[in-house]
C-alpha cells in the first residue's frame, strides 16, 4: 500500500492567497462593495459573520461571479496590515442553502 503524499502547508497557503487575488481581480466591483460592508461592520464594534455581510450584499443586488469571491474578502480583511477584523468565535450559517455550515464570528480590530 502506498503512503499518502505529504502536502506542503506553505505551498497550500501560497496557492490559497494567489486564488484569492485572482478572485478579486476578476470581480473587482463586488470585492470593493463587500469589503466596504465588512469595514462598516468592523467599525460598528459588533460581532458579525459572513451571513451578515452576504445579506447586505444581496439587499444591494451585489452578487459575486463566483462563490469563492466572498472568502477572498474575509481573507483580505484578516491579512491586512494592521488587520481589519479578528476571529472571536464560531457559529453556524443561517442561510438555508448553506445547510448550517460552520462560520467564524468576526469583530473589528481597534487600532
């Protein structure tokens, strides 16, 4: 029996980040709008999830060209220097099509 191939964690992170940048460049209007909504929620001091941001985008008629576009927004907010948001907990999605999937809970980082 073959041993499973060990994956390179650093390479995986590089590929994830490259994919996020590609999503941002392919859908800049959506990215900028959603990032703005994340900024507003971060500045409010309230805790929020991706569901909260998604509902705001949906209400404004902003839908991504690819589902991964949403994740690229949160990755950018977390990796920004200094970070815009921080993870403070866990929750489950309230969006029915997400089947109660796991979601991080975020809050704005005070600088």
